[in-house]
C-alpha cells in the first residue's frame, strides 16, 4: 500500500541531525523523481544501517533497518523499509535505557549489568550488511549469526545457522565476499578467549556452509573485514587490541576496551582458500575497517584497503556520531603489495582523498580491477560525495552532494550486455538535509562528476547505511 510522504521541514542549517531520527516503516510508490532511471536498470537496491539510535552511545549500536528501492521494468520506483525484528529490537522497542550491550553502548545497570556478558543473540543488532543467498536475504552483524528476511516483504523470518553448520560459539561476520568465478561466498568470525583465532567459512553454490579453518591469531584484535583472491583469504590484523579485563568486568564497552598499540605490528595472515597452514607476515602498524579488493599478481598479493593511522581517531567520531560533520577524516585508499616469498608488505597512498565504503566492479573482485568507488569526504569533511578512483593512476573523479548531505557506500551495477569494467551505474542512498529524508541516486560509474542521472526523493529518512546489495531482476 502506498502512503503519502510525511511533511518535510527545511533544514535551518546544513546539518545531518535528521539522519539520526527513527523513521516510520513505509511502502511507497515514488513519484518525486528528478531525471530518469537508465534503461536496463531493473532490480532492487537493498541497504541496511542503524535506523533506531535513540538508546545508542555509538553509531554501530542502532537497530538494523533495511531499505529496499525497487527499480521496475517501466522505470517505476517503489520503496519499502523495515526494521529487523531481532531480540534486541523487540526488547528495546519501548525502553528508555539500553537493555543489552552493543559495540560501544553499555547496558543499563552499571558493572553488574555488563560484567561477564559475552555477545549472544540478544546483542545482535543485524545492522551492518546484507547477503542475498539462494533466494534468501540475510541481515548481518559482526559478532552474531545472520537474521533471515523475506527479500520482498522484508519481514523478519528469524535467526539462522545454516541448518546447524554454524556453531553457536562462532560469529558470522558482516563482510562475506563472493568469488565471481566460482559463485562461492567466503566469510569469517573472530573468536576471542584463551586461544584467539579467526574461523573461516565457505558457502557453496547450494548455500551450504563449510568450515575452511580455525586459524590462530597473535592477539585478540578488532577485525571487521577481510578479502579474498584466487588463492588466499587475506586478513590484515592491526594492533587494535581488545583488553578483556575492562570488558569482562563490565567497566567498559567492547569498543572502549580496544586500544591501538603503535609499537606493535599489523600482522598479515594468509589463509589458503582450501584450509591448511597460514602464513604470517608483520608490517608497520595501521588500522582498517574495509577492503576494496585484492588479486594475485604472480606470487604476490595486491590488496586495496581504506587505511586509518590508528583506531581511536575513527572511534571517537563514531561515539560522538551526532556531531559527525565536525569529523576531520584521515582515511585514505592504500594499496599494499604482500609477498609471501620475500615476507614483505609494501604500501602507498593511492589518492589524497578521504574515502570509505570502497567498492569495485564485483565481476572483477578477484581477477584484477582498475577502478575503486567509494563514499568520499569533500568540502564538509564528512562523507558528502561519491568518488571514482583509478588505482593505476590515482586519478579521481567525484560528485559532492553538498554540505550536510551524507552519502552511502556506492554499489556498482553493470550495464546490461556489457562486460567492460566501469560500464554501469553507481547506486547509493544519500541523506538530504533540505528534506530531512533520503534520496536514492543513480550515477554514471565512469563519470560521477556529471551528477546523478536519477534522484528519487524517498518519503522517509533512510538513516546511515553501512552496506547493501543489489538483486538484479533482468
Ligand atoms: Fe563494514
């Protein structure tokens, strides 16, 4: 059922305040559209992020809200958004204080309310990423199991464990990577305890989960993402160490129990894709949340990632997220060449631009690519633009939506009947401060600076979204 758009207020200043307001759930036919949907763009853009943040002390702790923008065959656009009905969402729906601990939010009740609490299904916010898998849609969180949704209605079906193949003690992280050549999906989970390890998984074309390895890691560190090549599962474990004493004693949140040790190495851990012994190589210390891509180059591995100088410089603005426009970004796209034979890791900055949520053409995710896309900082500091970076030259092309806008990760969708890299569109959600609501935008991937080909003004705030997925309906 279509509903009328709520009245919108003109922002007094270019502020992102409205992006943190909890939106209503709506189903709407979108008629307020600038430009035209490109012919051949038919499918659904799914995105997820922290839609309900009223109890959160950290941007990572809002309840997961999924938005779906459906581009129909006649150019029509439909929008639907739903919260994931996790245990956490239902427990806190009418609460005035946090009932469960999150990444950077402690539960109410002080030390007693937080001590000796391991992440369980009750903490899972299902707010980080989406994985379409064999007709299912999974909402993911870093330290828990997936929550399954109906891909059309977005109704919550429930938590899932791959028919028992995913043990209760093992998390299924929010950064699965699909091999375009084989259709396999790889993922991991960090395991903390007496023996710190990373568990790795392979999901076959039938959607069955298999364990690849459980690999020892040198320390309990925060690790959000990894990357795959034809031969390796690649982890870059920066010295952002989790200190278990303040966490387990209930004195600090998980996020505040992490400290970056500048005198320690980032350890590159290479896990063979078919399991077996890992290779460990120490490098200069850095911190990353996200990888853009990677590929094998002879015996070497080339990895592109968004590098931060440390953990604290990004965690502070994520805690103070309501003032995130004041954040002075320090993240940059870096390329590293990893040599298992020389046991070396050499890196350089690709472009002097602040960028996050990097993406590549998914058809080239393991086979070599030339272009990386991402949300980028521009005039205002925060992520108000979308950029295209040629990683071979560092050449950058970007569109800035303007002060107070907040752009999501751009997803690349190929143009039909073309297999050329970069020939397609970038799809993103952008918070529009003038309307205090979200816009769905489509840009030409080869020239973001030309501006949106199409802007669909959505009826609600679509919140900050971390990651998403495209379901092609052609
Ligand atoms: Fe992420």
